[in-house]
C-alpha cells in the first residue's frame, strides 16, 4: 500500500536536515540508510515490524496520541527508525517519522 512519509514534528525534521547537511561520513551513511528506509515505507507503509502495543513508550502516547500502532525498521549498524501509520488521505497512507536512534538508545527507550 503506497504511503506518504512526513516528519511528525519540526524537531525531527530539523534533526534530519542537520545530518543531511553534515559532511561527516557517519552522518552521510545514516542519511543513506534513512533514505532507503523511507523508500521502503513509501512503497509499503507496513514494511517495518510492528511494535507490540504494550511496549509503546508512555512518552510517545503523551506526545503523539492517539497511536494505534507503532512500527520500526531495522537498519544497518544497529540503527532503528520508528514510525507510525497516521491515517489515509485519498487512498494514500500517511506515515509519520517519529525518530531514529542506535541500538543502545532503542533499548533504553523501549525498556529492553
């Protein structure tokens, strides 16, 4: 199912712009990984792995309520992209990018 990908808020969008403008090789690599993930999600909004509702952090419910379902995309180097399927507009699924982080931060955020 085709999807339109957007950043859930200005803070997330600013973080993406910052790494996209960076000259550091690590940032360029991360931007490339995010681009591939965004492309996969645009082709299929449900391309990621659904996170069980009981594991959705309280912070997400407070900031982005309502969250019916949360998804993640596992990327190279232990990076994770977190997104939510926000709804359907004219037959196109809307996908909100919430954040991305390395494996350690992912484990802290989700309490593993």
